[in-house]
C-alpha cells in the first residue's frame, strides 16, 4: 500500500511567503528562514518547522532571506529600501544597509564576511561586513530589476537573474560579465548547487539545469503548470518544483519522469528548497504558510513517525507545549506558547 504524504504546516505569517532558505547542518541541527510580505521574517528549526523567533525591524514586505552555513547570521532584503544583517542566535539586528530601491536578494559568502545584494535599482552590491562603514562594491549591467544574486565558484564569481530576461555570470574582481544566458521571458527563480556546480533556473513551465561555470545547458524539463521555483536534491537523484497550480511536483533527475505530485497549499507556490540532508523539502506559498514535505514518504524523521499496525500509516507527533523566542531589534523575549 502506498504511503500518503502528510506535510507539516508552519503557520505564523499573515501574507504570502515569497522566499525561504536553509542553513547548513550545525551541531544543533539545521534551520529554516522565511521571507514574507508581512515584513516579519521567521526562523524555524529546519527538521520540525518549530518556530524559534521573528526578526522585527523592517517597515515593508521582505522579499529575500538567507542564513549563513553555521546559522549564526541571517540577512533579509526588503521593500523598505534596506537589507539587514541579524545575529541569528540572539535575534539582534547587526546592520542596516541602505539601498536606493526595493531589495530582492541577499547572499553570504562561505566565510560570512561579505553580503551580496540585488534589487530593483538593477545594481549588484558587495558589502564587506567587517567594514560596515565602507561603501559597497557595485556591479552594473542589468537593464531591469534583479531577482536573485548568488555567489558561486568558491565566491570568486557571481550569478544574477533579472527581469531583463537574462542570467549573467560575473567575475568578482573585474566585475565584468563572463557569460550570459538570454531567455524569451523573465526567469522566475534560480538555485545554485556548489557540489557539481549545477545551476537550476525556472521560467514559464520550464525547469532548466546548467553548468554554473560554463553556463552550458545540461537538460530541461517541462512541468504541467507555470513554475515559480525548483530545487535539486543534494544527491541529484531528483528535483522538486512548485508554481501556479498550488501543487508540488517531484521528478527523477536522470529520466526527467514525473514521480509524484502533491496538493497541500491553497495558493500558488512561490518557493521550494531541499533541506541540507535531503530528507525533506520546504515550500512557501501565497496562502501564507510554509509546508515541510518528506522526501521518502513514510520514513521516521523529525515529527514524522511511521507506525505499522497491520497496515501502513504515517502520523505526525507534535509537542504539546514549548517555549519560543521572539526576536526584536532590542533583543530577545521568551514567549510561553501552547500548541495542541
């Protein structure tokens, strides 16, 4: 008998969830940050979805959010013309980086010393977080708003996707374009996989895979609906995608065959990412929720516990009571919370 996928629903946001990111695996597990139009990015335990805290300080929709590998720092990009850097342990705001327009994307270097930003003013900026008073290095060339800017090739190069229907590979030192891809429509999302140098791009109903260093195409897959985001499993066995039809699709990376599709959200899926251990993937939606989905349905992992009383069933166990932390720009507050 086939197992039924039972996603964990993470509530708390009041507007559409538009971006999410996982940390690396730390001694305390791994963590998940979400960006939302409610202006209140949230930090969660990655394997359970348990809410840890909310970063308070932005005065507009938050379009991008990321964690460093160690989950000690967070960064957010917002419609209030700022990017902010946060201490992800205490919740304190560390830096506010003023921009000239809406900021859409933030990304740390591997050593967390520099932050890459991009947004509606069409400029890629590199901030040295050890010298916050210094002016950022600026890279120009895009002719429309930048949706995503990511470090690649051991932080020596930068990948950017913009509404000018291009994806560009830049040299960090010379700030010159090394390679460029052009499309018939705007790219909806971009994911960079350092292991194997794979670039995942979505546009329209297409999920495309490229070599991140040469920008040579590896393969493309057409989905049943318009896709907003896709993520490749760490082992590169399969990938997931979500978009306009509220569904999550899982494909075999080798054969391109659609393996599964699940409907759980009540609005378009804006973002999807695999966890660093590949055991689950998280999705964020127009419906204001994040959902966590098992990669191998029925496996005991996190809050999923598989029981076999004569027939297969998969149940989720939830804690009845826990303490949570509310992050504010002034510090940390402990909030007593009950959950049934």
